[in-house]
C-alpha cells in the first residue's frame, strides 16, 4: 500500500485504505498513518517538481533521497501525538500470527481471501462505483477547502507569518535563503507545488530542500486533506495540521543536510 501511494495515485490509495479500514482490517491508527504518511504526489509529478527546481540532472539522488526522507519522517511522526494516541484496535477479529510463522500465516490468510474474492467484472464494477462516490464527495471539499487555502496564500500574509515558525529549523544550517525557504515550506499547506515555484531561483541546497518538502509534507489543502476528509478515517483538520507541522519540521531538518551532501557529491 505505501508503495502504491508513493509511485501511483494517492487518491486511489486512499480509496483502498478506506475500504480496508471500513472492513476492520486496519485500525484507525494504521489507516491514519497511511493517509498522512504515504499519500504523497505521484512519481510522475515529482518530475515536474524536479524540472521546476532544475534538479533533473540529479534525478536519481533527488527521488531516492526524497523517498528515504519521507519514510524516516513517517517513522518518527507515528510515534508522536496525535497519531501515537489514536485507537490501534482492529474490529475484524483477525487472529495474531503465530510467532516465527509470520510468512506462512500471511500466505494462508492471503490465499483464503483470494478464494473468496469476487469475479473480475464484479471487482471492476465495485471499484468504479466506489471511485465515483469518492470523486463526488471529494469535489465539493476540494472546491471549497482547496480554494480557501489558495486564496489565503495569495491575498493574506498568513503563510508568511506561519513560515517564521519554521525559520529556526532552517537557520541553524546557515542557509542564505533561510527565511524564503521557511515561508515557502509553509505555503505548501495550501498547495504542494507552491514551495517549488517560490524557490525556483534559489541556491541549490534551498531548491533541493524545497523539492523534498513539497513531497514529504504530504498534507495540503488543495487535494490531499479534502481527500482524507471524504473518507471514514477519523482524522480532523486540527489533527492533520499538527501532523503537517511535525512533518515539515522533520523534513527540513533532514532535507537541508541531504542537500549539502548532494552538492558536495556533484560539485
């Protein structure tokens, strides 16, 4: 599931995650971890980010370091509130795997579920129906919540003020563009592509960090947050804002030294 979200479509990944959660096979905490930790933009959109920031010459390093940083940030975030405090109980009554026999237990459970799976045409019809329902429920949220976030970013200094909360985590690395990077990272809450647009002319390390944060922050009002709100996963906007803040702080603390490392390797 995390791999699907990272290289494919986060909306489809959230649709599947929500279905598994409703079936009781994911706990609320597990579903929230997937939704807030791995629902990134697709790998193809990362190419657009890399082109905007002139990082295509180091595409492999950018892609794999972003992937690694995203996993590290998620591994830390899930151990902190609010995700750490969420209900971790599953309701499907699934037995715990026998110690030392996890693979055999997983194989047996998988084959049993596959044997009960509906036919191909029924699966396609079901997926189409659920996808259509999710799209109908998402569009009003994206048009309202997403538009509101973009209007705030364009016509108010809110994200500039919010950026000062990130400034200490950037300034400790001695970047010349510290204030600009901090404010650009804050603007990613409205739309994930904004940090890349705002930092397109910055120094290499700042551009690299902006490219990583655009992806690893995961949550933004123009799409991913409304998508999550349209599911049954018990995540409020307040909880997601806290998770977003933690993810941006951790991403900056990891991405900036990674940018220095890449600069030294490629210079």
